[in-house]
């Protein structure tokens, strides 16, 4: 039996088809909007593309996108659509107004009949102004329609994290159907994902830019630092070169190597002390022009200093034309070697002085340069003397005074040494015995010797005898022999015993 279909049953296929078409269109919209906003990582371009798409598909002629700041305290306008005053960068505090409340609650909000609400708020403001009891918080300077009737704000969420807010305004009471709300929410979250990716990319680019700038600044800093270090090093080298002229090389090296502390400290040790003085120098200062005298004295002291340094002496000081040098500190090669080096230095100085005399004679200087020299080996106190602010590395003691007295008792162009020094050098240097001298502070006469020359080692070996055999050992060196008569008697006795019959 045929049963007639109701109108509801007849319309059911049409509704299903319409629903299918709507869903298909929604999918197309989602795909198209997603494709459009994911083409770029530029925040402004994404925002603008999203707003244009919302106008195209839903007719939202006045809209804006606001992004949450890093501290989650406020939102700032990223992009606008349909406003004369774009308002890019305007801020809204979280919890303030419709947009601020959406950011706080993370839920969509609709506002309708806003014209009536504005009239009410203006009346309230007027009353507040008249009573002056309180003040309403100022509205944010956001883009907006002067005659807006409705507003919808939609949170842009990414895994429950608020990225920003969509805001739409209209002169109509209703902006979109309830059926479109779900789709717009999906698009808002799509935009949130694109904006978050763009934001992360932007932050990464900014970080890279900051790193590049930091590297550039560091490179500039290193370049400037290297330049400053070079300049400072050059200054220090120049300064150290200047300072080196005020110190003996051994003292200078010991200070800068850290071996010698720049503090008041002394120690007592055996040293060989040398004094020299130019005879008649006071007369020269009266006869010569200052320029000539300065040139001659500079040449003399320079040559003597070079010789002292070459032999390892520590130049203590210059006192006018006088020179004081000592051996044994801060570097010592042993008491014997120090004494031999000191006397050898003095002999070389006399040879150089002879050359200097010839030089100045050739230049027409009639007066000659003659030096007296004295050397003594003994215990002295050596170290830094002075105040906390100024130090002098020098030596003091009876041995210093004795060396000075030996120099004053020496003949011109001669070297007078004490017996203490002679006993250390006699196997290497020929000396002649001189008269003892009396020195203030020393209760006994000091035996002196005059240095003649270095011993020719080859000749010394030719004259000396070193033999040994069972029952006989002979060592003979005439340069060390002090008592010839006793030696002759001793040899005669040995000869007599060798020739005596058994």
C-alpha cells in the first residue's frame, strides 16, 4: 500500500546536501586560509593575509589582530583591516576591556547594542566628573568605529597557550551566525600556529642578528684590544728600555724576572768590589768647554760600562767620573771566578782608556785621561736600601771602603788590589807585591798588590811541571811560587836523597 511522504521527509535529502556542501566549503576555507598564512614567516604579512581572508569569507570589514607580549601583561596591535587609523602597536592591558578580558579568560566574547552602552558610560562619566569622587581608567587608543553596534573578540590559542586575539567590529548588531563560530575558532587557532612559528623565527633571527652583532663587536674589540696591547707593549718596551739605562743589566733582569723583590731587603755575602777614578778630572772641568767635557765623559763612561757588562759586573753607580762595580750579586759564578772576572775587566778598561787617549789627542786635547783603579774581595752587605718610596740597589760595608782606599792609593793607569783578591787570582794574573796601607776602621795594615797582566796560559803550561810516579809526585808552577829559597832547599834535599848510595 502506497504511503505518502511528509514534507519533513521530502526536505531531509536537501538538508543533508546543504550540510555536506557547507562542510566541504569550510574545509576549503580552512585549507585556503592555512595555505595563505603559512606562505611566509613575516608576522605582519600573516596578520594582513588572515584579516583579508576573514573579510573575503565572512564579510568582516573592520578587524584587527593583537599579539600577547612575552611577559603576558598586555597585547599589542599587529595588523588592522578597514580602519582609517591603523593603530599598529597600540596596547591593551590583560583584563582591560573586551579584548583584555578575552586574553585573561581565553574565551570568545560577544558585545551587542554597544551604542546603548556608550550612552550609559558617557552618562556615568559625566556624573563622575561632576562629583569628582573617583576617576575611570582611560580607554586604550585602539582603532575603532565611532558608531559600532557589535564586537566579537576571539582568543588565538595554541595548545591552551594564548598567542593573541582576533577582534571584529560591525555597525550591525550581529557580525556572524552561530554556525560560523566553530569555523572561525579553527581559523583563529590556525593563525595562532602560523604567528607563533613566525614569532619564533623572528626571535631566532633577532638572536642570530644579536650574535652576529656581538661577534662583530667582539672582533672590533679584539682588533682594538690588539692595537691597544701593541701600543701599550710598545710603550712598555720604550719605558723598560729607558729604565734599563738606570740599572745594571743583572739587576734589571732580576727585577723583571721576579727573582729580586722590590722591597727593602739585604743580605751579607762575599763580593769583589771595583773602584776607578780619573786623575785630574777637576782640572779638566775647569779647562774644557762643558760640551767637550760632556762628550768626553760620556764616551769614557760608555766604553767602561760596556766592558763591565761584558765581564758580568754589576754597575753600582757613577759619581761624576768615578765608577763603582761589583761582582758576585745578583749573579755569581763563584768567588774565584768573580775575582778573576773583575781584575780582567780592569785590565781591559786600561787598554780601552789608552785608545780613548789617542782619540782625544788626535782631536787636539793636550790633557790626557789617566785612571786609578782599586779592587778588594770581602764580605759586604748587598740589597735594596732606602725608603718605602725610593730604593737603591747597592752595597755597603768595610769591603767597599777598602776598595775605595785602594783606588785612591793606586798610581795613574794602574790597578791596586788587596791580598784577599790576590790570593783568588794569582794563578791566572801576574801581580807585583806593593807596600801595605793603613785603612781607617781596620786595625792591621792591608797588604797590596799591583796587577801586571794576565798569565799566558800556553807559556804557563810550558813553565809548569805536573808529574807523578810511584814514590814521587812533582807539581811546579813558578807563577805561584812565593819563596824561592825554601823551594831550592827542598829540591836540593830531594836530589841529595836520589843520588845517595844505597
